[in-house]
């Protein structure tokens, strides 16, 4: 079971790194972005959750602008 958890954690960390890179490339930094380790616990085969965390108003506005521009494409 430890190997399975390690695989799920590694996959989730890769997704978080990819998301972080895309956000930074768009001018958005979410300082609390990370894998939610509590959701990794247990016997479930489900992948853990990604914690987007909290951000200030400026970051929220930037994220909203990036999403808005993406929808226009």
C-alpha cells in the first residue's frame, strides 16, 4: 500500500508543479498551492486533492482576468 500512496503522491506533485508553472507564466502566484496530504491518507485508490489555498485580492483579480481571457479564445 505504501508504493501505491507514493505513486499517487508523485502524480499529484507533478500536477501541482504543472499548474504552478502555468499560473506563474500567466502572472498568477498562489503561495498556498500544494497537495492536500490528508486526502492521500486511507485505502482509497483516488488521487489526492490539490489545495489551491488562500490568496490576496490582487491575486484573485489576476486569476479572474487570466480565466476570462482564456474563455475568449
